C-alpha cells in the first residue's frame, strides 16, 4: 500500500491533442507548471482507446500520479486504464484531470476550474500539499460494454440527443447545439420510445418509455457555465442516482428540454421518478436503445447493468 502522505514524484501526463480547446502552446504551459512538482513524462493519444492503454501502462510501471489533458472522453479512457482488472484505489496512481474539452463535467464536479490554467495551478497546489480525496465510480456491463464511468450513463432519449450533438462539430455553443439536437430528434423520431424496464437494488421495478439517466455525481452536465441537474442529490460519496421518465409525450419533452436549458434541478411532472444512493440498476429494453457513457455515445443496447463502485479512485483536487 502506498504512503498517501508522501509527495508524488513520478508523473505521467496523457494528452489528447484533438481535444476541442487543445493547442501545443497551451500544452507546453501546463507541462511547465507540472514540471515544477513532478518528474514528468508526457504521452499523446493517437487513437480512440489509446488513453486507456497509456494509463494502464503507467499504473503497471508504478507512476505516482497520472494526469489527463483533454475532455470527458479522455478522462473516461484514463480512469478505465487506472482501475483495470479491479485495481484498488490505494494501489493505483493518483489521478488529476486537467480540462481541455468542451464540457469537462468530471473535473468541474470535483471543484476544479473550467480554465485549464487555473485548474493546473489548483492541481499543482494539491500535489504540493498532498491533498487527495477518494471518489466512487459507476460500472457498466452488458452486450459488449464493460467500463467504469465517472459521472453519468443513459439509455434512451438523452443518449439519442448526445448522438446528435456529437455530429454538430465544432461544439462552440453547446446550448444551441443541444436545443438543435432536441428539435431534430423530435422531428425525426418523435418522443415515445420502446419500453425500458428499470430494476433497482431496492427491489423496485419502474417502466420507462422515454429515457433513463444514471448519475454518479451532480451535475449531469453543463451548458457553458450553466450546471444542468437531473438528480441534484447525486454525489461521489454515495451510490448511484437515477432519473426515470415513465412517459415522455411531446408536451413533457418540451417542458423537460426547457427546464434543462434554464438550469432547473430536473424535469417536472408526475412522470419523472428519481431514486438516490443505489448500489445497482439493471436496464432492459424491449428493443435496442441509444446508450451513452460519460457523454460518449456507444451505440444501441437492450440490456445494461450499472453498479456503484465505492472508494474506487484517488484524485488530486
């Protein structure tokens, strides 16, 4: 077991050069600041999945700290590499996410600034002062998926919207793109989807015909500087939270989209059901549904099991 009080010495910075706010000059600035507190190695990702490979190798080689410079997709890959094969938090490197994407939900949910320079300085201070915290993760399994997630997973309408948003490159105005994606989805496919049976660790079952969103922390996402909450009680210190829309008609969809865009704490109405601090959630759809993990569209699925993994990852923040 590592001595958590010892100042980390060897650091591995994993950089996604294609991150939406990336540049060589900005990367050099971050690297220079980290060099002040770490014996730093810098690696760049070359393809999808490469961040996970680099992080796994860094953990195997005994790095004290692994950092990511990229968006939430890069964070997800790096975290999956760090906890690969069930590696416990006290045997994995300390993790620090430096935001360089369009949304950066995980970093901001940890309390880090959105600006990469300010976030880098906050992480340097945390490393100097040996400030760490241990957070939970979610774990998704089923139909070719076996990954942890840091902040959210979704089956149904929200994943379809994310698929649409991903096609609107470059994402300079996420709020506008989100609204555009909602309208496009309504026009092309309507609202009502096929049924999704949601089985909770409490023993309850709820049927959804709209969407199911699972959160490991709050907020669910950000639209620019605006946090968007579906389950405001979700926290890294508890199990998973879930929002289930039992029915999603056209008026419900318009209300839901509007409530999210103005920063309300979640959808209104009798058809919105939330549950807090769950250890497990199993989703079964009658037909394949769009599926997303940490805001990354992963295709369609009919069955996914999501588990809470307590005390899974040490972070510097």
